[in-house]
C-alpha cells in the first residue's frame, strides 16, 4: 500500500493542477523544480561551513558546493561524499539538493561536495559523465587544501545522480587513479532501455511517470545506441567486480525500482559488498521530501549511518 503521506501529496498535487514535467520546457521545468522545493523539503539545517568552489573539466568550469558538518573545525581532515543531484540529467542544481546535502553532512559527520554538472538538452551524454568525473578527480587532488581526506572519498547521488555515481565508480576502478571507498545509490537509473516491469506497473500515477522518463531520456541521450553504453546504463557493464561497497536504496512505487534492485543483485553477484533497501510505500524522489514524508527522514538517516560506517572502516 502506498504510504498515506505519499498519497496525500499526490492528491494535493493533482488538486492544485501541478503540471507534469514532460509538459514543460527544460527552462520552465528547472525553475518549477527549484521553486517547489519549499513545499516538501525541510528548512536547510545549519552546518559549520558552506563554500562555493569551482573545478575545471573538459567542457569548462564546474560549480561545486562544499559542506562541513556542525561540530567540526577547519583543521579537521574529514572524509568526503561527492554528491551528484537528481533531476533526469535535465533539471536540478546545487540549490534543489542543498537541504539534503546539509542533512547528509550533519548526520554522517562527513563533508559533502555537491557537483553542478552540465545537463541536457544543451549538453547531452556524455557531458554529465565527463563533468562528474572531472569534479571528483579535482576534489581528490585538492583534498588537502580543502581539509578533506582523499583516502576516504565516497560518491553518491539520487536518480540521475545515482546513475552518475555508479558510472564514476566503474570508471574510477578502470582508470586506477581515483580510489573510491563507497557508493551511495539512491533510486538510481541503471538501464536506459527502460524495459523493467516496474516501468509499466509504476509508470503512471506516482509522480515520476513514463512520459517524464521519456522526456528526460530524450533530452539527455542524442543517439539511441548510447542506451547500450555502460556509461549511460551501468547495469549493462559486463564487468562489475572490484567496485567499492554500495548502498542501493529504492522506492516501491518508483518506475526505477526494478533496475535498482537488479543493479544491487549484479554488484553482489560480481563479488562486491552491496546492501539493498526498498522503501516499499514510497515514490520516486521521496528522500528530499522530509517536510511532508516521515520516511524521507528515515531514509536520509539510513544513508548517513551507512556513509559514516563505510568511511570509518576505510580509514582502518
């Protein structure tokens, strides 16, 4: 059964005539996503420090935002999560996920560096992949100057950001120059073919619809052949051994649920440590909605605990 709070949110959106994302232009969809966060997100929590930074990449400057958790000093060398926001590779930015990054920092005791990567349709695949890889390498290179511990670096993200985090973990393994200690994959998109059963069973009525998924896909992927590339569909990477430990979190009423589960299974089958948790009564995008969904706060706390445990273990 859908959680009553999620049901109430969906009913309210319908009553207020909230337009589906696929009916909006990318510019309007971005503005609407940014504006509506005040309705569902908690107030941004206080942290010890917020710094605006910029990394360099193959396509130009990449804006970053560094969060240091409450109770830490600038002198402390902190483990770090490099976080890639969700939004279908088309919408979302540093501000839409500001509250979540603050929560993850404070609850885990780790620093968080959020990445504002390039998006479609202006910058199509693989521009986002190029940006997040470059940004993560930059964070590792500059870690000492930023008060971060490069030996305890994790990657994470939600939805499209979860896809990018999975891709970064694979690319870093293959390159051998970017040690990653943990991957936090929150309802990740892992298969651009969009053929899993949950795309049908959950494709309408639960916020993220099949129409919006197609909208996001088509603004990001220029050539259908790219669907088969592992940098777009990490589930299709046939060599998944030797990857960092992972937490894969999904939602029961999410079209992406089954591909998230299959990715967790594939990680485990390849010999990696992977934990899988499904919030059976929730919808896609719920983790940022702690103002109206109690289970969002539970999910954030779970992610923070697993992040803290993984990066503490990495130090030993």
